[in-house]
C-alpha cells in the first residue's frame, strides 16, 4: 500500500460561491493529506461540496461565481494556489489530472478520440513528433486495457459505449504521468458490472504507475471496494477521516454512522432502509455550531454553539464531534 | 457519405422542379402575356408570330414543358424589355456584379459576426459582452434603407470620402457591403454567442481545460466547432440573400446588379427575366443548402450516417 510519503497536502481550503442569493460556503476549511500510491475516498451527499473541492484543487471553479478565499494546496512542495494561471495550466493534466462523472458528456462529440488523446500528450510535450505522440497515445490506451487501440483512434465518441468512453477519459488523464488523479464519481453513469471493472482498472493503473487517487463518491460501497482511506464530507467540511476498515468498524461521527446504516446490506433483512431525518443545511449563513447538529440524535447544547474541530481518536483516525465517544 | 450527398442532390433537384412549376404558373396567373404586352387590335398573323417567338403555343402544360426544357439549357426566351437580347444574357451581365458585392458582404458578416459572438460568450457579463449585445440589437432592428441613406449622407455627402452611388473603383463597394453585412453580423453574433455559451458550459470543455489546454485553444477549438452547426443554417439563408442580389441596397446605391435588375424587370413586366432570376436564385439557394448539409456532416460526425446515430 502506501509508503506514507505525502504527495498532496491541502490545508484550510475555503471556496465560496458568490451569488445573488448570498454567499455559499461550498468548501469551508478543508484539510487532508494524500500519500503516494494511495486512494483517498471523499464521501458525501450531493451538495456537500465535494465536487467544488475537486475543482478547487485544479483551480477550475466556475467563474466568476466561485472564489478560493483561503488555504493552500501543496503538490510536491509547490502551493498551487499561488501559481500564475500559465504555470497552473502546465500542471493540469501533467501533475494533477481529473476524470469527470459522465463519460457521455466528457468527450467532445465533433473530434475523433485519437485527436483528443493526442492533444493531451502534445500540450505537455510539444517537442514530440507525431509518431511519438501516437505511440504514447496507444500506450495510454493499452494501460486502460482498451481492445484494439489502433482502431479506436479514428472513432468518434458516439461510436463507443459508456465504459469505453470512460476508459478513453482515463487514458487521457494518465497520458502525461500525473502524480495525482482526481476521479469525480467516475462510475456513477456506468452500469453496475462496468462500474466494478472500472474501479478494478483504477487500482491496476495505480499499482503500475504509483499515482495517488482521490475518489469522490456518494457510495460507501465504492469506498469499501476501491479506497485505502476515506474522508466524509458534510456541508463543506470534513467531519471524519481515517483508514477505510477503521471507519467501517468504528465510525466516530454520527453522520458517518448514519450513512453506513443507510446502506443496503446483504446480511441484514430490513423492511425499510433507515434514512437520515431532515435535509442538509443551507450553506448560506450556516449555524455556528456543528452543521450536522439539527439532524443528530446525540446533539447537545454545546453542539449547536461551538464547532468541534477534527481531533484524533485513533492512529490516523480523526473526527469532528463533541460526543464521539458515544457513537458506536 | 456518398449516399448522404446523393440523397441531398436528389432532394435538391426535386425542389427545383417544384419551384419551376410555381415560377411558370405564377407568371401566367396574370393572364395571357400577349393580352398584356402585345399591341391592341393586333393582326392574327402578327399575334401568331409573337406567340412563336415567346413560346406561347399549345396548352399551358405543353408550354410548361417547353419552358422547362429550355430553362434546363439556360434559355428563358428573349427579354420583353430588350427584345434583341435573351433574358439569360441580360442577367449574365448583372450576376457577377451582385456576386462581387455579395461576397464582400458575406466576408464582412463572417469575419466580424463570428468573432464578436465567440468573444461575447467567452467574456460573458463583461463590458465587451454588453457592447456586443448592443450591436446585435441595433443590427437586427435597423432598416437597411435607412442605414444606407444615413451612411451615404455621412460618408459621401458630409465627409466626401466615397461616391454616393454607382459602381466605380474599390471604394464604391465599401458602404453597400457594410449595409448588407450589418443584419448578418448581428444575427451571427447572437447565434454564436448563445450556442457558444452552451458549449462553454459543457463537460467536454471542462475536460479540455483539465488536460492543460490554454483557454484560448479551448474556446476556438473545443467550444467553437460544436457550436457552429446551429448557426450554419441561418448563415446559408443570409449568404444566399446577399449573393443573389440585395434589392434594397442595390437600389439605394444604384449598384447595377441582379437585385436592381429584378426590380426593373418586375416594373417592366419583363417575365422571362423575372422567371430566369427566380430560377437562378432558387438554384443558388438549393446549391447553398446542399453545401451546408455537407458542411454539417463535416462539423458533426453524428450526422454523417443517419442510421448510425446513438444517443
């Protein structure tokens, strides 16, 4: 697994959206560390800020609404947030790259797959001749186990299946040997068997290249299958993080607990799956205390008054809950 | 692809046949041309000579097929107004002049309208975008004849930098081509702005940026090409209108092109010339649409084989 050499260190990241209706604190003080060769899962429901977090890491948040206000994103010793756009652009795809949610929307419908793949290589290695670019493109396609890669180059995206398209996107993402790969719900738009195969493929690529992966998902099943560590996001903040096994066995945050309980399970028969009462808070002017407090069974007076910072409860396991000892 | 082109060609020919029927019978709706154009109390022998000359013998259907047969060979009969010339040769003089003016108009439309629209979308909400929207509103609402007269008044009468009208020297093409282009510029600006906003917000544009491409490359390649097929249809309409002679502009600037000729011929009830112009204009539209269909297939590979399109 990981050798615990940090590749990406995010500290106090804050990205807010400025809209007509007010300021949305989409990412509100997020810190985590990603190590070489590991997969970190970021779990949360829709609107928890996980996609905005991913876009903040590559500095492609929607303009002009979103602004990164504070924090640092240090990749191999360089704080990405302090770079000029020109230098940042050179790192996109080559040092840090990303796979988007829907493969059907991710590829440009009017250019061939070969063209779009070659472009990703050429932009970072302009000195390569056409034949060398082609070789690298084919190499990338082989890495994602694409059958008959030569034949795919002249295909247009509409001629391929969803799973094939997502593999093309994967090939594109790793074509310049990035250190960090962010996958934003990469399997949500795929059917279940294709999902499994894709997650396994990411694992294999990781073993071959040592790339560190951030896997964003709303599905604890995906986490169990593909991640080493997991960070749970709620209302713009990380509320708990730690090794996957540890979190599954001993969740120390009521929200994590509730998420785990609301999964369908094979070994327990239930008439109805439990669900979390209420809905996530508005991220415009959130309350000062714990943001989960209004929905929490354990909420006490302190919880609504003061925000609990992340504290270590076991080696590598942190939670942001005043009453974590009572969560079981 | 060959099949796709062939189908479109056949459709174009059928369209032209339908138009020829309309053109022929519309002209006949005003009655027998002899009654309208021949001298009163004409001797029967003179009338017969005139009928032979203008191809007015036999039933209406026979006349139509005679008209069609001749038209295919480019013969629309002698002009009524200039009896010594054929309608085709009258037009042949004028077409290149209209083409010249129309081409200048089309070039201005494309070279100004598309970049303005692309930049307006790329800098959405900026002062530039607001100015562009103003230009679009002005261009689509200003009447051509008014703009033409205003430009003549300012640049020819007050400043004296160009001639008021006619066709002499390169500078005489400037004002009419600007007037012709204004509407198209405004239309293309708006169409490209809105289709570019769609593509700029797409996931594939986001992915192109994620690959590390410069923003300009993403805008002009990844967003522009898929955005172009929508406005293309409209562009074809504008281009044909400009290339086949813009009547109002040619009248105001006394530009001796096909548009001015159409106006003169209609006034003089010169049916062969009107019919010939109508057929040539229609052919131009059909050919243009064919080109657009082929261009579509180039721009969007999903169009190439109708049956193979997947969602």
